[in-house]
C-alpha cells in the first residue's frame, strides 16, 4: 500500500515536471517564406545563421528543441526555425511548448521544399549552419547533440 | 536515421568485454562469483536510461507526456545522474560481494569508456577547441585545426585501464582500491579534457569533481579500514579468502 502511494506521488510529481504554461493563442501565426526570401535573409545577415528545420509531428525535433533553445540565447549567432509540412495550429503549439521565449525567428513552409533548395533533404530535423553572408558551412541530418551544435556554431562564428 | 551513436557504443563495449575476458583468464576476478559482463551491461542500460530522463527533466520536457523522447538518446544524457545510476546498479547487483564486483569492473569500465571516446571516429565528433599543435586537425572543408579532444580522453583512459589491470594482476590488493582508483581516473580524465570540448554551457564539471572526491573518500576509507582491523592486502574481506 505504502509503495503504491509512493508510486502515485512520484508519477504526479513527474507529470508536473517540465512543459510550458504559455498560452498558444499568444503565439503569433508563423509568416510564410519563399526560397528567394530565405536566401536573401541569409545573404544579408551580418551574423552567422543556424537554420533548424522542424515540424510539430516530428518526435526527434522535440528532443533537440531544448538544446536549440539554450543555443539560441548565445550571443553572436542568429537562429531561424523553418517549420515544414505542418499546420499553423501544430506549429504554434510546438513553439508555445518548447520555444516560448527563445530568440528564434520561425517561418512556415507547408510544402517542405525550402530545405531542398538550401541543399538539404526532405527529412526532419535538419540543421544548416551558414556563415555571415550566406555561405553554407555544414548541414547536420537528424537530431543534433550539444557537442556537434557547439562545434558547428564555433565554426560559423570563426569564418 | 543515424546509427553512429550505436557504432560508438559498440566500439566501447568491445574493449570492456575484452578486458573482462583477459582478467577472467588471468584469474584476477576469481574472488567474484557474479557475471561481470551482465552487471556491466545492466549498469550501462540503467545509466543511459536514468541519464536521459534526468536530461529531459532538466530541459523541461515531461517524460510522461513525451515518452518517445526517452529513446532519442542523442537529445542528451545527463552525465552525473547516469554515472550515479550505473554505480548504484552495480552496487545493487553486487551487494553480496560489493568490492570484488566493483574491483572486477574497474579496469574494464575504463577500457569501455576509452572505447566510447575513441568511437568519436565513427561519429565524426573528435574535435574540440581550436589549436595549432602539429597533431591538431580540421573537419572537412574547414580551415580551423582543432584538438582531437576525444582521442586525448581515449588514450588517457586506455592507459588508466591498462595500469589498473596490471596493478590487479600483480597481486592481492585491498578491496575497493582498484575501483576507487578507476573512479578517480575516469573523473580526472573528463575534468582535464573538459575545457577543450565544445560546449554550450559550463559542462558537468562539478560532477567530475564529485567523482574524484568520492573515489578519494572510498580509497581513504578502505585504507583506514585496513589500519583499524590490522589486515592487509585485502585479506580482511571474506570474499578474498577464496583467492
């Protein structure tokens, strides 16, 4: 009996861990961006840019989101999120849960073609690393880990 | 799907098995009736699971509402909780012969860690801080040469594993000392190589310091135990009487 009560307490405590209290309605709609607009954004950026391709239905994207949130708070690098093959409600819900106040500019690409135009694939998650001026330095397929992310940010900052 | 992490795990598990095999052949682990290979693998799985859960909770991801994320180990494993859970698992599984089990795993665990770090070659993740030393190298397409920090860690851990295995093969040791030495070696290697690793924050430096402190405390306690009982060379432990 005591063990059952303890187990219930642990489960309730665990269930209350994490998550965000941000209301989805406070998250604005994501602007749609074309391939040309994205390339202009990258070319005109004075800072190196990390472009992360994500979707709300993508479980691995959830797994790397807290890491990206932390990395985006570092100075000297700009973070762009590209939501692909998704809907606005799903995307906004994801932002409310995982990026409530992260300094990441999110854009909407329902067709999912933009990553191909940048030299990537249709898989998610994808992370592109661009030096200032728009030169593609590296592309990481799949979930990114902290060491790789830190190393690639260091690379694009040093270019 | 990317399976390079699995490749790195394989590179770590092979030397772990080989050292256990070598030590068993030489009779080093004779005082222990447990199957150390099973204990090591169970501790590894429990450690990774707990470390992953801890990393998720620390990042604000609820493991109950996002259970699938637990499997995505690449999303992060918290080093400290993972190590503590692995050690606790070994302690639980070997509770009837605690020190022989820990000592039997000491050299093998270091060899496994050395292999895991050397597995960076499979993952293309060996590089750290920029360096102009002759052996520094750059990632493909980059002009910036860097310390191969994971190779440093692999070499240092490999040397530590060999030293402890040889130490154990030279004769009877006070139970607990090889395990304490292994913990100190593992934590020290991680501590000294940490400044060369690329990281988004400070890194789990305090966990490494804690590892050194715990290892030193165990060593001191075991040495005091010998002094107070008057026994030496491990003869005070009943498990060593069979040796």
